[in-house]
C-alpha cells in the first residue's frame, strides 16, 4: 500500500520523478513480481530521466532560440541544398562543442541558415550543454547598453560561460568601431574554451574586408575561421517556396 507520509517526504526532497514512478508502481499488478533491486533501479532511472528532462527544458528556455522547434531530425536534405548529411550527423554528436570548435553557416537569404543554427543549438541543449541565441544586431545593442550602464564586464562574463552562442545574421549591416571591438572581446573570451555558431549571407572569405579595420579583422577572423566547421547552404529561398504553396 502506498505510504502517504513517505510520498510527501519524497516530494519535500524534490524527488518528484521517483515519487511519480513509485505511485505508478503501486498501480501495476505485476510490480510484485519484481525484486527489490529491480524496483529500486526503475525508480532511480525515473528520477534521473525526470531531472534530465527538467534540465533540458530549462536550457531550451534560457537559450531563447529564434526557432524553438528546430531540430536536427527535421533538417531538409533535398539535393539542391547540398547539405552533407554526414557532416550534420557528426555535428549532432556535439563533439565539436566538447572540442570548443565553431560552426559557420553561410548561404543566400531564405536557405535555412537560422533553422540549421537553431537545430544545432537545440541538440546541444538535449546533450546537456547551455546555449544562447542572439541576432548580431541585438547582440551589439546589448553590449552597447552594457557599456553605458556599467554592466559590460558582467554581460561579457555571462556570455563567456555559455557553452554555445549562436550569432545569427552576421555581416548584414555595416559594423562600427565599437562593434568590432565588442565582437573581438566576445570571441577572445570564448576561443579555445567555448563554441560559437555564426550564420551569414556573406562568405567567410569576405569577412576580413567587411570588418575593414585590418588589425581587428585579423584577430576576429583568426578566432572565427580557425578550427571551424563550414556549411554552405544552397538552393532557392525556402520562404519563397512556402509562399507559392500558400498561394
């Protein structure tokens, strides 16, 4: 018979997964056929899974992904996109995060760069890593505001602790001196110790010219381009294709 005081103690200790599994065991007629060790193992597994799911939900909430439902299982591998499935499968293992590497995703507008970036960040959260999404323009605005209100070191430190940061729509608008400096500060904190995903319509070969300042451009490109996986998305704009379907 279910012991209510024990159940309350489990909930007080925040063992909610174990408590729910225990209650479920009481309702199953074949539970009595299991040994004590088997039942205990099932309860521990339930608590473990409960905590892992809770941790993943919290990580996804904190990531604030632009496309929250993006996942590697739903990536479009149609031939005209020329996405190497083997490369994506390798990235889905998240070993690149463990090795503190970068992923650079380029292609014309509407080819699915943001979706792929969010899918990889989503996968990182599923694997127990912390991720955060920022459009490049919003990231620069955030750092500009932090400089103004005196929280700049704290904001940089917070971003430096995140396992994966997605910088979406990089090199869309002209960059200022302050933004170049902010980007270098961010990348300097992360290089070799954290991972970064960057999406851009501009090919990496043109990033140095885009950044303009030779000294800062050298430093930024060195930290972004070295030890990075590169994916180039092709094909027609998915947005235009979807618009035609709707019409």
